[in-house]
C-alpha cells in the first residue's frame, strides 16, 4: 500500500523521510559553552551565510554552459509559459542563452545571488567524533546537543545530508533550473567526510526559533567543568526545556575514543 503524502504538511513529509531511512531522526550540534548559553536563553540557532563558512571551497561548483539549441529553446518556452514575457524579452533571452559567454554570466550571477540569500546551520549524524569535539566544542570543553527533527518539523523542514566528493559538482542553468540553493550547499570536499554533516537551510541568515521540546539531550565534553555542567542543567529548567537526559564524555583508557555515559546529577 502506497502512503499518500501531503507535501504541504511538514509533519507528514519529515515523518516519511525519517521512516524510510532517508534522514536520521536525531541529529547533533557541537558548540561552545558561550554559544550554548545564548541558545538556551533564546531558544534560537544561528543560520550563517555560506560566504562566512570556514571552508573557502564550500559552494564552489563548475558552471556548465554546454547546452544544445533544442534544450535552450525548450527552456525559453518553459519561461514563456510560466511568465508574462513580451516578444522583445523573448528575443533578448534567446540571444543571451545561445551565447555561452552570456549564459555563463547569467549562471554566475544566479549562483552568487543564491549564496548570499540563504542561511544555513549545520549538524552531524554522529555525537562521538573526536575532531568535531575539538574543533566545534571548544577543545572538548563545550557540549554536543541532540535534536529530534520530528520535535519541530517547521524548523527542520529543509534538512539534507552533505555529499562528499573529490571534484566540484557541475551546474547547468538550463538543466538544473530548480533548487539552486540546495545544489550549492549539498556537496563538500571528501576531506570533510568525517563530519557526516546534515544542513538545514532557510531563506536569509540570522537567528531562528526552535521548539524547546526538539532539544532532547545535552552531552557534556570530557573537559566541561562540574560547576559548568550544573549551571547548564539549571539553565535548562529555568528556560523551560524538558530535557530529562544529560550525558558526559569520558576518555577511553583502551583506544583513541570517548565513551558517552549518563551524567548523574547530585
């Protein structure tokens, strides 16, 4: 039996992709204590412009203008059908799209525009990656936050796993006319594969509210001080988070790894 999905219903869409294994239900965000305090006080997460990412190769693509005349003519017919275009405008579009140099400039302008108008926040599928703890959780002094994407389907409506590649993706303005923002953001260098990243995208950078019940667990780093742990537990209660489970990392005495254990409050 095929389940009918209402694609305007965020609950149905995310439940479907989670139940089909396309996305994990729980995702993790590594952060410093300073950022955590702001998150708990405001129930907001920061979405950054892709141009602010720490990886200068992020959002790099190869622009492809190798289109047949038939492809270009069909695309212009598509534009004509879906827009109120004058004959003069159609003539200009044909001239530009049939010129590879002008088509490159049009594509490049669209790419730069998409980069600037989107905001992104990043998560991971894993909570025990040593490099992530070192880089994003202040050298293991910070925390890792566990989110349930089904706990706030509006906030998490546009999640997608990053694809790791050795070469840039090729973007063709005519063939890949839909979803430019996701196309730009879904690939990274294979050198970052250890992150197992999942990104959530919004239109515009800035702070976005999430529902408190979507934050289901806080994992303290191996270097998080006891008084800081207790302060964070207190903050979650004061700011009406219903987190019942806290955990903390312990350094393994057998291998280069951490063991995540229940945090026993006194």
